[in-house]
């Protein structure tokens, strides 16, 4: 098991590799992941930028683990597991997974899909320019606190991470499920289940988004890093989603280069416009003990805590989401592994028309949302 001092050593190594300064531990961990490195208890040398992933496993067992959709096993990430990041390969080029072994058994803590070249999203990558767009779905320690999606556009124009990397994070609420990844029977599609139970679909060959509640625009290769756009990936789902973006640093920072940064909150089924608020209300901006960099850990281990902040700062009504979270508490399984089930078992359409699934007939004009969980689905009115 990696110790906290060892984790910090990994981050220092990452900084040396990147030749960057003033970068957060969370960002350094992301860089280790991008470079194909890993955080383990036996690393004694800085990971090489050309190092291959630590582990490769192409067995059906890995696909079973990746497709397993379970409730989070705890609310908060335990400190000793916060920065553990081991990587394994699948037999799909560009698709890998993250894991840890707290009790000896390999347990999935995330997965990554890297588009290194495609006709619509990343055409320069097809010519070997080194550009890519990476989707990384994280859930360290299989906890609710840090379930999120990191999207990284590497335009590979200057060779400097601080200039070339455009980063965005998405956080989806309620966080009822650990993200899961499944491959279609014919192998042509990869389906990701989000924490809300909603899905997004990738084409296996190109690793472009082709369906679900997220949509993407091509990578922006503007040579001017100051006007270049961050990953243009948008959410059209039924629930609450928070996004933030920065160039060359963790999007969780509230201040960068002397400029205040804002996060955007979306609740499409109820509010047509996003709410903007400071990341300081979402992620811890206090410095690491004895250090000079912020921890940037999610402040809200429970959805209810997050909802209270959004309601106060945005003047929004999240009562419908609170009711769903209350139902989730009643359904929380005592042993998530035993209650887990694959994406294919849950069904092809997880978020169907809410009116069809509600147990009572909706009133005319009433809006209803439903969410899939380990114990089935719960529906609630938005009125």
C-alpha cells in the first residue's frame, strides 16, 4: 500500500518530468497517468515518459470487473488510498483501467479512453502529430467523494504541458453508482455508465463519442494558447452536473495566474442556464500540510452537503434530487459487491421516458425524472 510520503514523492517525480512548477498534487497525479506511469509502493525511480503501463490483463475477468455497476462502498476516500493509481491494459487500443489492491484482490478504481487520432475529433493525430483527447473516469478507493470525469486535450503544438494541455472536469450528481465500462457484443461500441445511471457511448475504433448524455466537438488546435478552447464536451442529461476547466493545471483551482476561476453548474431539466460559482465552494483550496500547493480535494463526501451549497449559492431548488438521494440511502446495500450487476443486466436504456416508468400517471405538463440504482429505479416529480 502506498504511504502518504510515497505519494508525495510520486508527485515530486511528476513535476521533475514535466519541468513544471507551482502544480498541485492532484494535477501531478494526472500527469503521471498521462505519461503511462503509476503510483505504487515499490517505485524507486521517476516514471519514464515512455514507460508502459504497469499491468496488462486482457482476460474476460477484467471486462466483467469493468462492467460491474455497484454503489459506492464508502462516502469519503481514505487518506491512505487517495493517491493510489495502478494501470492495466485492455485488448482495445487506447483503453486502459486503474486499480488498487487493498486486500490483495484487484479492484477497479477507474478507466481511461484515449483518442490518439480520428477523422472528426482529432484529425491531426491520424498524421502522427502526437495530439490526443483522453477521457478518464475516476473513483479512487471506490468512494463517493471523488467520482468524476477528467477530459484532457493535448494539442502537442509546443511540447510544453503548460501550453498544450487543455483540461476539463465533469462531476455528476447524484453519485449513486461507480462508473462502469462495457463492450457491445459485436465489439463496435463501448458504453460507460455514469454515477447518475445515465450512459455515454464511444465508438470502439475511433474512441469518439457517438451517443448518450455527453456530446463532443473537435479538439481546438488554435496555436494561440490564450484563445484556444478547453475540451468542448457538453452534458444533456437529467440531473445535476458541475464542470470546470483550465489550461495546464487542475481545473479545481479557484485562482490561477492571478485570475479568479469559476465552475459552472447545470441542471438541464429544471434550469435553462448554468449557475457560476467559485471552485472554493467545491474543492479544498487550503495548502498541503507543510507544502505550498492546495489539496484540491472534493469538499463534499455526500450529495446532501453539495446540494446545500448549490441551493444557497445558485438559489436553486434541488428538492427532487434530495428525494432521490433519500431513496438511495434506504436502498444502500450492506455489501456493494454482492449487489453489483453489469450494464447489460440493467438494460440497454437506463434512462427511458420518465412518464412511462412512473408508477402513477403524471399530471399534464408535469416533469418527472427517474434514476437507476443497485436496487432498481426511483422516480420523483420535479414539481
